[in-house]
C-alpha cells in the first residue's frame, strides 16, 4: 500500500515543484512601474492649475486657462458663453464665498 501512495504522490510532487519553480517567471513585469503617460500628465497639471486658480480666487490665472469660445452651464447661474462671461460669473460667485 505504501508503494501505491508513493506512485500517486510522486506526480503531484513533481507538479508542485514545477509550479513553484516557474511562479517567479509568471509575472516578470509585475514589479516595474509603467512610464507615465505624457498626455495624462499634461491634463492633470492643467486641471490642477485651473482648480487651484479658481479656489484661490486668482481670476486672472483662471481666465488664462479658458478658451475664448468656452460654453459653460452652471446649475445656479445658467449658461455662460466665452471666457469673459465665465470669469465675470466666477468673480461674483467667488466674492460670495
């Protein structure tokens, strides 16, 4: 009976050893960090600049980051068309804060 157990477990042991030896090869790139995407970095930087300018009431900087033909709909003040209109609304709403 011991011989049968050895014959049954030998292939399982071999499979287990093979799995353990090849496991480190399964994810060779798992520890490397992907290179940052330049487009994502640009968008993230401009987004941060825009909201920092708005939150610190730096309306000159805020306006410089907006397009001339911007259309923006605010739930309280409604539609603003153009950079000057949105900066004007922002001046009013930021003064109220």
